[in-house]
């Protein structure tokens, strides 16, 4: 297996290419761009609630959609008006490619094989996009016809309350059929069960019992993988995406560590959900929990960066991505796993192609990443099991505030800076220590302060940043970052 | 090894017995009371900063103390006046016993052997009681003469800032000599390094480097244990008390999981520090991290119970102790470890002797505990590494609030209640669900509400309690408990 691992969602190619652009060569060209970026393994996602290819066992994305029909046809009429053109483009393109007799995944995998890129499918196990709508091309008939299968029937606080309840056999069977089709249809190196879309699969307080059901069910999937391996003459591995923290994963019934130890899965990918990349994932804990198993470990990077819920969010920059990738590799992950890192869509216009190719290529190793500038940020973990306490670090208020960041190998011999955004441009400048060492006076730009970090403060793996109020008044901190310059050649 | 494991601190016996009561029989009688309570292994603590026995390598507790001198003699004059009589009693008693030629630990261990109780010493690795005072019988000359060895020289926020910095060889050597004396002096089944007095041993941000130093140092201690084992003709095991959460332990340089995996220690005791017993310790995570090692695992119970920092604290009741013990055993701990569970001192007057003996005896097994009434509470973890975010669950405010409790085996066929204290007696009564199941109307007593939990809500290991405001206004919750009645005989 080769990194970085790259998840391609079921819609992006069809959003960013028109029906007129559909061709086998367009698929090849897209795979070629991944190869240029050094992607080691493609995780090609096939579904939200429907299949993005001409499945024989599930509805397709374009099921019930009339390309020549009006914007108020049943599957479109509940969408926000501004979403309709993009949705139509996506459906038109997917339908067109299928009608041309081209299976997106089959074609992509063939190209991957040629280029030495690993071929996995990734199945979203409970996607909920648009589930608050009465209808949408994202909603399956199965979902619409079975409101009684929802995990939290007595309230509505957001999409996850309407997730399908996996303790119901009907739900498991529905997905099982879909997965079996995958294993019989393509030449795969692996199959990923993406439990992180959307992370919640059981009634509140029913997750541990649910986990036991999933463990057994995954055993059945593993048997299907073995059958496929026999057919293909090479291994077909099984992977899972799970919540970033081992305890939370278990408390949600997604006990990746137990599955690895039981020999049920070959790859575990701890990851945040979506709100922000999580720079301080406990990857070291995962690495230790997986010891003694044959399971590989990848750290999942998301595409948004947000210091706290409700704060302004930005897209990950090349420096942030290098930082987050470095942190997971240094903490013992075998691979970096990228989710929503689409050159065209999310990153379009913000990263140059050179940045994209450089940073993704570097994610293959600590050594390569260490040559690049990187940036680490205090963010938060955006997935907790019901009843787990909140543990976000920001915003923080007090006279002494400390933050811990996972920062990769000791960044000796280069420029290192600590950045803090305080509550207001008028606040007194705090004193800053990094690993107990006092930093010289900062550069101040409004509410943003940047300190140069003395060489004697630098350490391997982690840095603790301590801000102390100098006027005795409680200080508010909104953002904390740690920036490491490029290594001198 | 047999549970429960019982830590006897270096002062309690001498506080609760006068000099006149000092005798070999008094020590025997005290051990007999442990035997009646079913204590499986005694962890006899020998020190704070000084030895409580006639050590040849460390100062004794009564060093510099004149029993016939006034209350303003140097070692007493900085103490609060109200503490002086108790301190004098303690010093008088310890001195007297030593002068009678009786070694407290030697005598206690001999009695333990006769009664089948295991014999360990427990050494506090950085005790800091009274370290804010200019002098006290609790402060060693070594400590007073080496202010330059303190871990946080640039501030004072509390005792731990003045802890000795274990990255200093002088500190390690000071403790090593003391430990070697233990191993040469007594017939021990084991030696415990109590890193949880007071949990902080390195400069801020220097803990990972410090952890590597400790790992090497513990290897040296292990060699001394092997030497002692050869002398004694039986194994002398090595144990550690460490912070309750594996990641925090590692972030403080107290990497119990790594020490276990490296074969350096035979017992790991995750534990809170002191503020409150922690009912939701991640013992399952520890159990998994220790898998494949030969290391035993014990869950540490403290004696206070406090829902959040600053809230009223009570002493643990028999029901709370049974609940906390059950949670650690059910989560995979081999043993329950009791700290500050002194029948005379802390619990005196609050537990009857029958309660004490019944509950401690029951801590030997899940089956015995399951017969007793037990109570589980939402509290908080009182030890974090510098820069780790706060993660207390209470107090909580919102329109839907959820709490997760580790509750032991499914409590079928008995009375089960959920209790919540809301912010004010005037607040509207919330709706309560346990594991998604709506509970019938509560009994209300001012701000405290008690719901009967329906049988269909009950689950193994954990319960999630969800409180929902019924008037649309944010609800404040100050306390959450889960009470399980005794098993019908």
C-alpha cells in the first residue's frame, strides 16, 4: 500500500465536468492529475444514498431525474434555487457517462493500475446530505420510505438525528447488497467502509450494543472480500474510517481498535468529521492500540481549518496541510489520508497546481514533508459520542493560558514562529513562553501577535505555548498557530 | 496478587494514634482491621519529602523536631496554629515508635504475611505538601536547599509549580538512594513509584523528553528490584501510579502504557489526583494498551466526590465507592486501588465499620460488588498536562444536555434511578431520557429531580442520560447521578 491515500467523493468529478466533457479520456486525465500529485492510493467513493454508477442493486444518482424536464420536477423542486444548476450538471454528467457505457470507477481503476496507484472503493455507510428535504436527488427511495428506521425518532437537531439505525437488519441488508456488488464488479485492492459519513449509526445510548452488531456484520463483509480476493487472485483489503479518538469511536459503536485487533480490518483511518482538520488527533494512541495487529493506520485530514465552532473557517493552506500531515506521520501513522482535497473544487483558486503537487507528493514521507514550510493550529475535535464532554481549547480566557500542539520532528535550524490572536486589538500584549522559554517581544498586527521562537525552546513532537497576561486582566485567545519555515537545502 | 489494593499514607497511623498508643500490637491491630475489610494488598507509603521510619539515607519526619520544645520552634512556627497539635501528635508518635525499635512497615508486613495480605511499599516521587511555607516538618533540607531544582521557576500558581524537576540528576539520585534502602530493608512483594504525588515532574513542554529520562531511570529501579528478588527468593514487582488518561500520562512524562509494553513495570494504576474520584476513567483504553504485556491494571479510587471544580465536595459514600469500583472492574481492570480510604480519618463517622468492611470486601470481584447498591456520578478529571483542554461535563447549560456514565453490568431486576440537580428550584422540570427511553415523571425535591429508569432503558457498561428543557429555555445542570439498588438475593 502506498500513501497518500486520496478519497474522491461520488460527486466531484461530475460537478466539475459537464456532460459534454464526459469521456473515457476525461476520467483518465483526472487520474493522471492524481498521479502528478503523487497520490499513492485512490479511494473512489461510489455513493451518498444512491450509486454514482449504473448499479444493478441500488438506485443511481440520476434515478427519477429528467434531463429535459423543468427545475420544478419532483427531485429538484425542494432544492434551494441556487443549487439546481450545479445539481443538474452533476446528474447530467453522471447519467451521460453511464449511458456511454463507461463505468467511472472501472475506468479510473484501470488507469490507476497503469500508473501504479492503488485501487480502493469507499462506501459511505450513512450519508445524510439533504435529509431534511422532502425530496432531493440525494435521497434514496429506501430512505424516504422508511422513516421508522431513523436513529433518533423523538427530536430533530440536525441531519445525524435522521441517520439510519444500523441495529436494524433492513439497513444492514440494504448496504450489504451494495457492497457485494462492489466486490463482484471491480478489480479492487480494497474496500473502505466510511463510517464517518456521518458518524452516527445507533440510537443514543445504544452504541455499544450497536458496535457488537457491526463487529459481526464486518465479519460478513470480510468474507465477501475474501471471496473477491479468490476471484481476482490478489488480496482485497478492508478498511474503515472512524472518529478521531479511540474512546469516542468505541462509544459510537465504531470500535476500530477492536476490529483491528480481531483481524477484521486491514486499515483504520481516524478522522474528524468535517468542521475542521484536527491537528492534535491522538494518532499515537491509535498506533499503540493497533500494535500486534496487521492493520495499517492512516491519519485523516479534512479540508477546513477552524479554531473553534462558530469561528471564521478557512480552507487548509499548503502549510496547514503539510503541518497536519507531518503530525500524523510523526505520531506513528503509516499514511496520510486526504478527504475533500479536490484540486478543482475546494482548493480551486487557492492553491496553485505546483503547491498541490508539491505538498501531496511530500505526504509520502516525513523526510519530504520536513523540507516544506508547515503550520500547526489549535482547532477542535468535531465528533463526540452523545454525552461526552466538550473539549475544545478555544476561545480561552484567563491570566495564564496554555496550548499544546503536535508539531512533528524538532524544527532545528530554521525560522519558527508562534502566533496568537487575542480578543481585541486593544488588549495588552501578553508574555509568551514556548516550552518554558520566554520569547522576545512579538510583532503585533492588530489583534494578531507573532513571536519568534528561540532555538532552545524547540522540541520533538510537541510544543506547549503559554500566554500570560501582563496587566493582570484576563486575556482572551481566539487562535493559536505554530509556523515552521522550510528546511535550508 | 490480590485486590483490593490499599494505599496507607505515611502519616495516617501516626495522626490517629497518640505516642502513648505506640506499640507493636497497635500496628498489628491496624493491619487486622485491613484484613477484616478484605484488603488484598497493602501499599505502605513511606514518605512525603521525608521518611516516616528511621531511614539511614533520608531525614525522618521528626528530624529537627523537639517534642519538648515550644510551638514556635523552627519546624512548627510557619504552620497554621490549628494544625500544630495534629502535627505534634503525628511527629511524637512516629518518633516514639521508631525509638521503641519498631519499624512500622516491617511490623505491618510481618502481620500482612501472616494474614495473607500482599506487601508493597509506595514511594511518593514528588510530594509537595506545605511547599509554600518557609519551613514545615514536611519539607526536607534537600528541598529547601535546592530552589533551583523546581520545575517552573518563573511563576507560582500552586504547589505543583514548585515540584522538583526530574530532568535533574540530583533529584533522581536523591530518590534512588531512598528506594534502594527500601529494597534492601524489607521483605517486599513490590515497590510502587507514586508519580501522582503530585503528578508534575518536568518543566512545561519538557515532559516528553522527561518521559524518556524516566523510562531509563525506571529500568535502573527494575534492576534493583531484581537484586532484591534474588536476596528474598521471591519476585519483587514494580508498580506506578499515573494520571487517569493514557494520553495525559504520556504528555506528563508518565507513560505507563509504554513502561508496561517495555516490560519495565508489573502494575499500572491510572488514577485521578485528589479533587474527586473519577467515575468515567478510560480504563478500557488502558486495558487495551496493556494487552500483550504482563502488566496488571488497577483503577485508582480517590475519596472525594465533586461534580465540578468549585462545587460542594462530599466524601465518597459506600454506594459511590461501590459504583466507582464496579466501573473499573467492568472496564477491564484487574484490581481496585484505594487511595485515602482510611477507616479512621477520612471516613471516620461517615461510614459504619460494617459498611467499610462490606464494601471493601466486595471490591474483590464484580460478582460481589453487583450484590450491593451502587451509585455512579458525573465528575471530572482533575489532572491534565499543560496545554490540554479542559473537558469537565458540569456545570452544563443548554436546551438538550447529555451525559455518559460508566455503570457496570446491566442492572436488571432492581431499582434504578437517574438523579439530576438543576440550576434552581424554580427551573421547569426537564424531560429525561436514559438510552433514548423516556422516563416517567420525576420525584422533585427543590432543585433535585429523581427519575425511575424503565427496564427497557438498561444496558451493559454505559448509560446516556439526556435532559431536555420543556419550556424552551436553556437548562442548567449541576449534578448527574445514576443509582442502582441492591440485587435481590
